[in-house]
C-alpha cells in the first residue's frame, strides 16, 4: 500500500494524483513518486500540485477547481470554471413529431379496418395489427427522453453532455455546482 508524500492518504497503485490534496504522484515514465524532488538551485523542496478533482467518471467528465472537461468521441470540450455563470438540465423529446404522426396513423388504420368488419376479415385483421404496431411505436418515440446538461457562460449557452440517464446528468450538474461554490 502506498501513501501520499504530502498528506499521508492511502493510495491505490495506479493513482496519478492524491484525491485529498492533489499532490502529483508520478514522475516521468509513470513510476510512483515516494519522495519530494529537490530543487538543486536552492536546496528547497519543490512540490508540484495538481488541481483538486471534485468529480471524475468513466464517461470522460472531469471537474476540477478550475476546469470542466467533457471528453466525447468527437473531441474534448473544456470550460474555465471562472467563466461558467450557471448550470442546468433540460429534458428533450427528440422524435416527438414523428411519434405523434405514427400514433395517429396507427389509430386511423385500426378504426378503418375495424369498421370494414367481416367482409375483409383476414386483411382487416392484418392491417389492424399494423395499426396497433404503429400506435405502439409512435408512443415509444413520443415519450422517449434525452437529458441535456446546459452550461451558460459569457460565450452563451451550450449543451455539451447528453444522456438517456437523468440521474447521471443530475449528478454531473450537482458536482459542477458544488465545484462552483467551493471556487467562490
């Protein structure tokens, strides 16, 4: 078990920074540093500090005292925490019009086929089932939600992060707000 040379916190083998004090734990080629490097010019100890990380996840979101970093497959977006004025979430229904159209077409097909009745029994049943399928697909498309994180800064408002998981977006928004509060 390794310990932080700055504050003494227990560390895992693969950590690059101390989660408590932000002390950099690797030197050069990724080998853990157990000693503080000495400045040869003055003979004093030099400590390289990293930004304390308030939140980090496997999806590429990292929140430090000075930066909000969102890594995506299309690239990375970085915001200076000092420039962020507000954080909020937004629910988006991306396919609402298509869902409504399919549901209405499905209801119309079902009502027409049921009114035709026994004269076209087999085909009426088939088309009524297609109408039911369209209605179900339309409802699914109409209620499908996506949640967006909205970042407002002096440059305007952007939605750099989206997910179908509302709890995840809320968790990231809370972490950013807490970092903004700690920043002061």
